[in-house]
C-alpha cells in the first residue's frame, strides 16, 4: 500500500491545524455558518438531519489493519460504536460533535488518512476493483495508477471549484467490478497492438436524476499520457460545464448536450497542448509508486480445489459461504474473501467497532494486513490462503459477519435514506431490512441466484438504483413515502439503466412486489443457470409489469 | 400553523424554538405560530440568526391534534424522533449547547 512521504504527512497535519482554528473561530462567533460551511465541507463534514456526518476518504477502497482499527477507535470514542461504509468506498460517522472533529482528524493523520475532498465540487475519491492486485482475470493492478491520479487530483488548484462533483473509477480487468461506465471518467485497462498496457477512457457516465452510460472518448491512452489526458477532460468540463443549473452541471450533461464527437475534439485539442509537458508520467515514478503495491510474499502452495459440495454436506452454512463469498485469486492456493455487511435485518454497509477490530485482526493474521472496501458496501480480505478459510470463517461467525450472501438478493446496496440524509425523500434502510427478512431463507436465496437489488432514498441515486437488476427509488408524494421499482439495470461491462415498471408502492407493499418479480423470473427462466438479468434481457419488461400491475 | 426548527451548532442536534425563546429538544415544546403571527415568527428568525448558534433554520408546517404537534412532512417526524432503522436515540444537546433568543 502507498505510504505517506514527509510532504503528505506535513500537509494533512497542517490541514488539521487549519481546520481546528476554523472550528474555534466558528464556535467563538468570529465566522458565521455561511463562511464556515464551505470550510467544513472541504474536510468532509456535513450537517444531516440529526447531527453532523463526517465522511472519511478510503483511497481506492484500500485499508491496512491499523487504519481499520483507528476507524473502530473513532466509532467507539467519538460516535455511537459503528461506521457506515459507502458506495464511494468511504466511511461515514453519523453522530460526531463539532468540537471533536479536529481531534478525529488528528487520529486519522496518525494512520495516513484524512477526509479531504469527500465533499464539494472537486474530484472525489477514486474507486476501483475490490479485488485489485488479487483477481485472477486482472490485466494490471490499477492501484498504482489510482494513487497517481489521487495525487494529481488532490488539491488540484484548477479543479477545486468545478461546476459539480467529479468521480473517477478504474478497473484493471475485463469484468467491470467498479461500474466505470457510470462515472464522470471511467478507465479500463486494455492492451494495444504492440502488447502494451494502457487505458480505455470513458466519459460522461453517471446516475442521479439523469442517468447516463458513459461514452468511449479514446480507445487507448498510455500510462505516460494518462494524467495529461485526464487533465484535458477535466479542463474542458471546467470550461464548458454548466454552472447555471446544479441539476445540469455534471459532465454527463455536457457530453449529452454537446455530443461526444465535439467533446472529443475539444479534449484532443487540449491534450495536444498538455501532452509531453509537465504532466507526463515518467516510467521511473510509476515504478516507484508500483513498489508500494508489490504483491505480498505469497507462500508457494499448490492450487487447492475447494470441495464445496462436501463442505455443504458437513456444514451447510460454511458451504454456502464458500460458494458465494470467495473470488478467484491469481496466486495458486489463495482466494479473496468477501465479508458481507448485509446480515438479515441489518443496515447495509454498517459495521460496529468490535466488528471492525475483528476484521482488522483477520486482515493482519490472514491477508497480509490488507483490506478492501467494495462499492457494494462490503469488505474484502484480498489474499487468504485456502487452508486458512475455516479459521477465517469461524472468526467471522463469532462476530456476526459470516453471512454467505455475496451477490444474492439480500446483498443489497442501500443509501442512508431519510433516516439520516437531509437530501432524501424516503427511507431506504428499513426497506432493505424488510426485503432481507422476506428472503432470509438461505436455500431460497440460492435458488434465486445472482440478483442485485439497489435502493435509493431520492433521485440523487446514492444507492445506485438505476443499475440494480431490481432498482428501488423512494419518493415522497402527498406526505407518503412511495417506491418506484425498475428492472434491468446493470453496473457491469454490460452497462444498462433499469426501466421503471409503473406507479410506485407504499413501503409495506414493496417486499411482496419484489417477491412477485422474483417468482415471475423463476417461472420463466430457461434453467436455474439463467440469472435474473439474463432472463429479463430475453423476456423484456412485459411479464414483470404484469407481475406488478396485472395484465394491461 | 408553523414551528421553527434547526440544528444546534455544537452537537448538530435537532432543536425547536419554544414559547420562552429557548431552543429546546422537544418537538412538543415548540411554539406554534399561527398565520397571523408571521411578524413574530420573522422576528424570532432574525433574533436566532444573530445568535449564530442554530444552523439549517427552517419553518415547518404542522397540524395540532388534541394539543399534540404533528409535523406535516415525514422528514420532520423522523427528525423529531431519530432514525427509525437502525433505531437510535436522537442527538442530544451538550451542556453548553443551550441557545436562547
């Protein structure tokens, strides 16, 4: 993992001291809230419905044990004993007091963390594949380039006041596990005709009130030129992006209104100016950063076949967990383990301080001190020896973390919704809880198979409902929470935006509505091997509409 | 009918302006402004702004039923009681979090 150098360390220390002074000036009345608000937002401090919310950056979703332990400490000492992992792979605390924030920041600095650029119209945390550096299908570990992009985008003087926030995601494998086509810039590792690895660049994707799938702007950009090319894109956006209307200010609207050809022309013209200049990434620097992400000292062991069926007979819960929560590793004898933060009846993405401590211990003892946060609000131990799986599982069981549901119907994304968020129109978490209770039978979940439900409490789509195989959007109508259901969204390389099926449902009726969709799928699938999303693509939305609203 | 609500500076806690000009935690202690009391309401808003201690100051419409205040918006009902899931107690004021106008 990347380690701070003296400049990084000095900078975050200075920023914390600066913010402590700003807090003191606010408390003394020297500055008012209008003056203070942009300062606190620059440091990830929001004011939500019930209290302040402090959002801490987890760059490209990578953590060390020491850092997770620190987050557990902050949860225990300054909050209410838990944290909420987000779809931007950050963590949020929902109950801190204003005067404690500078102390929390100091603690974060001790473990090379901060909360800068987790809010505001700037380039936000860069997200990537939770299996980066471990996945068997990976062309390249994207994290060194993600780190370089992080350094480039941190406090970029030209890009601190963009028309709107700006999100970058990258993937180093053909399977898109980072939803790159729903980001302002999406980067996918590809190989050119000469066999060199570089980046395919997508632009103008996004969710929110106007969901858009990104457009391909350039098929190949070499590592050397990537910063200059990204700078060109953001510069064009900064110049032409709309500032007259917040709802039309994202780059997706610019790309949509101007057209990808015009934007490409502008970006290429800008790139021609910047290419070969100060933003050229020297190979030596890329190599230097890459050393921070060197593969751990894996033991040389033979590839080990896991006999899931046998394990299921011996211990069904363990067998189910093995079947769902492991991901193939490039190193023989190792796997990546998904730790589900979606227990039945739980709040998606929440972990208690004790759970965080337990997971930190597991990472230290079984995963070379490494952890990942997924954009689907789970955690990952990236490098676990197959022979250690039982011990890891037993520890997860002891800590209420052994739910074997990765990718199943109960592995839902849900935003904080109206229970916490000042932007929300409807609650998300109670709905996720009710749906997970409805489908809590593990065998039933397995019979249904891969199915992603994503829930947002407002049109801003923090719960990624547009790309849920089943998406749920909460709205408020005449003082009542109503939920619109869409089907057919997909955040992977087969990117698709879900279709709204019809009028909304009150909360109590949503779990039954989901059940009718699921039963329709099961009745009409070609076989148990045809997942929900494939069946939807084959069948279209008519049978699902009928399931919800009757024959039209 | 309307009430005034906001979030106290130190704790971020949800608070309401009561009849005595104190910003308090309890929704049921909130002063209810009738339509013809707009001037008093606006004076209270101005006085509150001068304290610089109440953020996100808002006018909320409510209904009185049997002397009980019911906010019209779901959002306000959740703000008054705390999150419904997971169920947490609402944020409370610190000792030095009391604000009056």
